[in-house]
C-alpha cells in the first residue's frame, strides 16, 4: 500500500524505542518513552503559504505529542504537519 500525504503533511516512521534494562527489571512497552525522532517516508506538496522543506529520507526530530499514529501493512507511522517537525538531523 502506498500513501501520499496532502498539503503540508509528512509521513514519518518513528525510530525504534531503545531497550533499557535496569538490574534485570524488564520495562513494559506501555512504560517506555516514545521516540522523538524518525525518518521521513513521504511528503505532501506544501501549500501556497508554506513551501515544503522536508523530503523523503530526512531524519527529523518532532514534538512529543505530534502527529496521528496510523498503521500500514503492520508497521506504525505518524502523519503530521511539517510545522510539527522541530529539526532535521
């Protein structure tokens, strides 16, 4: 399945959460912090007021509550506005 974001939206694949164990304690998935970085998979064309700066393949940092989580072909992605992206790494 392919997806093409509209306007100023981007499709981001979040980085895998790092596994940390403390003295043999297993941390459940619900307690792990969500990663705040990921890879841009697809971008929209922008709007007449805002030019699209991001491109596919960019590594980005985004806000903690940015975007809407979607699932495609069993993988989790975020779709968000370009303005929710804080920086390109």
